[in-house]
C-alpha cells in the first residue's frame, strides 16, 4: 500500500494577483506543502510548509485565504490536534510572516476586504480549560493588518443563540460581505444569509434569508447589485437563483433550474459559471453564461470525479483535479477561449 501511495499529489492551482497558488505532497508527507509561483512560467517556491510548524509534526495548517491582490495570505495553525487555530499573516513576495497574531479562532475562514479581513472567534476560555470548555456565542471581527487583536472591530454577534456559528466571507470584487449563520444546537443543516455593502460603508447586515431550517444557501458571486445563490430550497437536487436586494419580496429568478442530476457545486470565474453535476456518481462539468445559457460540457478523461474551478472574473483559464478508480489524481487546465482541457 505504501508503494502504491507514494507518488506526488497536487491540488488545483488558483490565481490571486500575479501569483498561482497550489499545494503539493511529495508522496508520503504528513501534510501538503503550499507553493506560490509568478504566472504560468514562474518557478514554484515554498510558501508554507506545515510539516515544519512543530518539531513533532502535531501542528497543522487550517484555514488559508489569499487577499484579492495576491499580496498577503491569512492562515490558521492548529497546535497539538486542537480545533483551536492561531491566525497569522504572510507576505507573499518576501515570504515574511508578519506580527499579526490572532487567538481563539475556531470553525473559521478569513474574508479579505481592504487592508484586513473578517474572521470568527470565541471569547478566551478559562485558563486550564482550553480543550474542555464549552464554546458558545461565536463572534465575527474585522482585523486590520499590523494591529493588535485587542483593537479588532466587533462586526457581528448574537447574544440570544449560544450555539450558532457565524462567518463572513467577501465576494470576488470585495464589494459585499456575506454573513452565513447556522445553528448546531437545533440540528438544522441549513443556514440563514445576510449581506453588507462595503462600498457604502454600511455597518448593519441586510437579511436575505432569516430562518434557519434544512435548506442551504450559498452566495456564488454577485452580478452587480444582485446575488447568484445556490440552494436546495424546494429543489432537493439543487439549483442556482438570482436574488435582487432592491426587490426583496419579489420571486427569485431561476438561473440554473433543478435537473434530474444533483448539482454538486457551482463556481464563478472568467465571466462564466462552472456547474458540476453528479450522474451515476460521476462528475459532469458544464460551462454556462452568467445568465444560465449552456455553452458546453468539459470533456473529462472518463467517469470520475472533478473538483476545483476556483478563480476570478478576469481569469482566462481554470484549473481542476480529476480522478477515478483507475486514473490517479491529476490537475487539468481548462482554456476558456478554446474550451479544451489538458493535463497541467
């Protein structure tokens, strides 16, 4: 088994600024190593090696998010197998880890906006009970690069519901902050959804979906002032809708209707929508216009699984990982102009 498993493994690249980012595992490394390279022709260089975070190898890389301009990456480090993460920031060009040090982060990503990012944390637990105390009343903060955590701005809290998770991400253009709220205490698998227009310096979040039930809602991207939202509301196999905040009581517009096959994922990049459907447990990836017009299906090597397609509006290509029972995990590059995918 070790001999069979000992081969280089990559994750699909994604672009931020002038850099491409991806991870690689030489074969038997405990954790994937994060690489950065300038453009398609640049030499890959190690950005973060989680295997060196601690001498005994028990620290791991958690959340990892790159700023839209590709200058910085915020990342979390879990020590000793704990769910707690310590937040740090690395400058991409210099590989310098900055002084930013954030504590008591859990169940969190980093949503970049301007000169900082949104993140979720809990209050500091009682000393000596860091790994056993109950985590309640998660809060969202905004951290400005180069400042102390004590100066972070409280963005959102819910003093009535102790068991709720709340996290804030930003849209591709960093215009909107998207607040997602779920409730572990009530056993619901769905979420509520809110937004804030950062270009208007808004402080309050405007509701899109206020009730937490069994329906999920995920903002895929914004189209001007409107939001593309993937959901299984009244569509068990998934659909993509367009929501207009200017007319909150109007019916949402269907962009990708529910099909016989399950909608596994939708990504927005290069001015297109990449929708992955599952048919007989195999991936089928279709390219649509942002208004929902089918353009083409991406030709895959066979019946297998395709994941990735993470990118930006100005991208001219997309990277994805394909694998099957007899095809080792391999990264492909899809060219939007030629509509062809080839091994990368």
